[in-house]
C-alpha cells in the first residue's frame, strides 16, 4: 500500500494532508529567517477522539507526503535551496514542521539542537507522546541530582531546485564570507550595477555593486558575519559612491549606494 492509499484509511491524517496541500505558497525571505520560519510553520496534534488512529506508520506516511508536496511546490515556484525541518514539540505536544532558506546556514531555534536525517526518530517521539498521557511529566528527583541539559532533536532535509540554485550560485562573485548575503540579494531580484572592480585598489576576492541601498543593521542581525567583515562607505559625489561590506581577510566587497542619494532598500 502506497502512502496516499494509507492516508485514505486514516481520516485525521487525510484531513491534515489536505490542509498542507491546499497551501500553494512557500514564503521565501532569505534576509529574515524568523519571517520564513513562522510563515511556513505547521503544527498538528490529534483530539481525544482521534487517538485510535495514531500509530507510527500513519505519522510516517503523513510526513513523507508532506515532504514530497513541499519539495514539488518549491520546484514549481523555482525557489532557492531551502531546509525542511520537523520536530516534536513536547511542551505543546505537537508535531511541527517548517522551511527556511538554506543560505541562513542555521535553524531558527534558541536552544541546543541535534540534527538527524532519520525521520523515524521524530515519529517515535511524537507517537510516544500522543499515546501516553504521562509523557514528559517531570519525574521525582533527589535534590542533589543534576538535570540533564535539554537538546532538541530536529529532522532536517535540504530541498534544492537544481535550475534555480545553479543559476544563482553560478553568478556569485564575492568571497565565502559575503556569499550568503550576495545570494540572498540575487534571489530577491535586485539588479547588479557591476561586478567589475571599480576601486583603485585590487579586490582580488571579488566584488559586486547592487542597485539598492543596503540596510546595515538588518543585514548584520540576519547574517552571522565574522569580525573581519567591516562596514565600508565612500562618497565620491559625482565620481561615484558606495556603502556595503568589505571582507578584509579575502579583500572582497559587496556594496550598494549611499542612503543619502536614495534608491530601493534591501532588505525591504
């Protein structure tokens, strides 16, 4: 029996799958990981009358069809490479999943994580919770016993649109420290003024000048930039102007125009 056929025998999971499939949008916002995470988030948990339908096979089939659906939709919209991630939220007793751009190179959690590529681990934890009313209740411990630090298990799989990803990655000209920003700007559709060296000094690490004004604080908050990537501004008036990030280690520059002269801002 294939996954779709198995779903037809489980009304609760069929209904959940219909909810996911009815959503034909994936939020892509490489400059704001939290916006992506919240906008693409789904949370499911069964009601008491639905408990008899809960089993590991049904949850596994449901997630496999969700993954298939989200992957196909990302290819349809020609989106960038994204991470699909799924976890069991024990406090809310929910199965949760979402998607964020792979360019962030991280997941939007504030706690320690353990990534896994074994979906069954998340399925087992979720089912054990849903079928056990005593699950996650704090056991009686002696005062001198130390609590084990909490680590969240998260299933992660990368979705890449071969055509879209290749077209964007092949154009990247800055160093590895600036490429996450460059890729995000290109995906958002901002045009390139030039990728030729307009400096008098040698920019051996590559450079790009975008047709926008870069929002320094938003970029610094959204991207984990090393200390040797510095903010740079130059106002040559009629001779030209730029403001952006200079990687002093690789001698690479990613810039846009100065705010005082106006123009489209990024991130929006």
